[in-house]
C-alpha cells in the first residue's frame, strides 16, 4: 500500500523522471527512479513523510560520471525502492542528513570512499579511514582494479 | 580571587574515551563521551579501526575468490553472511539450487544465529556483572561450533556454502548431533530464565534503559532484534523469504517499549524460534544432491544490478553488486545492520549515565568489524 502511495507522490513531483519496474526481481527493488541531482531532497522528504527508512546510500564510479544509489524500504513485504542520480566527478550533491539523521554516517562513508562532498552535511570527517587519509579507495583510479568503464557499458 | 577564575561552568563538562580497548566494546570501538559528572552530554562513536577494505577486495577479484571474505564481515554470523553472498551470486548468474542444499543452508544459518545470540547473551550478562551465565552460554555455544565444525571444518569463518549448494553433505552424525543439541536446549531455556531473566539486578539495569523507539529506528535505519524490540514485526525471513523460510512455521518475536530488557527478550525468544526452524527443517530434509551439478568454473553473469537482502543475527543485511559481465563484480557494496544500529547511539546515549552506556552498548549487540568492513 505504501508503495502505491509513494509512487503517486514521486510521479507527481518528478513527471520527467524515468521510472523502471523490475520484473525479474534481480535488483531486489520493486522499481527504481532516476532523478536529477537536485531532486534528492524532494524525494527524501517524500519518503520520510510516507514513513520509509533509509536502507543504504552508495555510489558507483564510472569513467564519465558518479552515480549515487539510495535504497529506501518500508516495514512491509517487498517495499524496497531505489532512487538513482547521476553526479559528475566535480559536482556536489545536497545532503539529506537533516531529513534522515542516519544519513550523516552514510554520506560520510560515500565521501571518504569516493571523494563526493555533500553540501549541508557539517560532519565530513573520515568515518572508516584514518583521519588524515587524502585518498578515496573505491575510486577506480585507486589501487588494483579489474575495469574502469563508461556508464553506458553496463547500463546501455 | 584567582580560584574564582576556574569557574564551575568551564570545568563542568569533560571528555572521556570509552575504548578503543574496553571489555564491553566487543571489538575495537572508541566512543568519545562528553560527561557532566556521571551523565553523558554527547557521544561520538569513532569507528574504522578494523577497516580491511572488503568492498575494494570484492571489486578486483572473481566472485569465487571473494567467497571466503563473506564470512569475515560479521565473524559471529559468518555462515549467514556466507549464505547471503552465494544467494546474491546465484540470483545474478541464475543457478538452480537443489532442495537438499537449501534446507542444509537454512539449518546451518539458524544454528549460527543461535550461536551468535548465545555469545551475545553470555557477554551481555557479563558486562552487567554476572559471570556464571557466560559459562553456561559458552558451553551451549560450543556444541553448535562442534556441529558446524564437523561439516565445514572451521569454527567461525565457515565458507561452507558454494554457488549451487554447500561444500559437504550432512551425514547422520550431523543430524544426530543437531537433534541432541535441540533436546539439550529444551531444558536450558528454563535454566537461563532462572539465572538471568528473573534476576532483580539484571532487570533494574535493563528496564527503561536505552529506549530506541520506532521513530528513532526509522531515522537511523535500525533493523533486526533492536527494531523488533520496539514492536515492529519486520524480519527479512518473513518479508522477502529466501530459500525455504516460507515453508517453515516460526514466529517473529516483538517487544513493546524498545528498552534493553525488550531487546534481551526478543533475542531470547528468537533463539527458541530458531530451534523450531531447525527442528522442522530436519524433519523435512529431502534426499538428493547437495550441490548443483552444472556450475560453470568461470561465471559469466549478465550486466546489471543485483541486490539480495537477508536477515543476519543483527538485522537486515544485503549484498549490492553491479556486474559488467566479467567474472567479478564492478562494484560490491555490503549493507551491514550494525552500521545503523551503532549510529543510533548518537541519539540514545546523551542523557544517560556511564554505567547505562555499557548496558545499552551491550544490548544493541554490535559487531564492529562488520561495520568497518
């Protein structure tokens, strides 16, 4: 029920955003929506209002861009929803840590691993790495990697 | 007049390091506490001492070579994390798992869940000053370790699951040992109840201590027994049943207030439910193969995302992998439950006393290496 509710709200808020349903169940989510980088706060507010919790925030590093992936979930069977945003290598996304308090740590983790700064998150210290670390280990130009692709190679 | 310069106001709040080496932190966790007398004003957990870079390791090797890493994330529920990883890869590649293997994995995972909860039970009560229950709990846990050791060859970092099944079949000895363990536990629950649950000192140290309510759980993404303790009946084994959990009859215990006593109660009942699951799974255990026949040596997964959630002893865990069609993932992200559970301490600890902080920290049952990854 919650799923229908949030779908309606998001489609109204982002009429142009492509919404893709997952029939195979591979992605673990019922559907995913790709919003613009500036849209995450609007989306997070909608999820917060509907009572969803924030399951994880992570990023993917491609040759041409970052992609931020937010997983939201509700305490009902099969309610996981994915919000994806493209984020250029030098762009600064907005923080949602005043909407979801747990996002402070999740954004700190994305920041240290990928070097993506979140504007509005006052606490951008290292979380898991040493406090003086000046590298971003999950960037594909760090350490041993097996591949560094453009986004279209994987998502077509 | 010089004495008056050192005013009470400026010297009132002081900082204290809890950890990184402290018996109650179970791993290397440091909490920077700002104290006003015995009361906590601000708590800042400092983590990362056990960071090994599992996500990076996942990205630069084939799926098969990452298999041993999966049990080393949360070393107390290694079997469950191992199980979750093979589930994710099987879903990605499309490997059919024989029925027998599914049951074996569920039995092994539930045994692992009980052993994890037993360790928590023993050490938590010890944190609160009761030494004897620890010995009882470790005695029982030892039985489980022996059972799992007999099939997987190791006591903690099992790596027992394989893509398409498990590495060794279970024999009649395993089944007899497990049955004997279940029989033994029937009388142990009453012992534990008498030793701990009805102990007045224990009740005073846990009741109304460290309340994590529904809203706080939602804000921080708290899951598992900590979430269920505040009355939310949410369990991945129920909401997205994997393997054969939908064929097994079990309850999802919940509490009401979300204090440390509720969290204790929920875990305690969960162990009993796990025994029920194992009992049924042993009854239903079919014959046949324990590993799929045709699993390619070199996996060729399709491109795209795979996300598999499973319930570890501490809550909702998940593997999120992005495949570029090569034998290893392009990105391997692991959602660990302790991350959110520990994060909530930022809001729970302020206002409580130092002695309660130990009780609260123990009651949320965090495993630090799991957070550090």
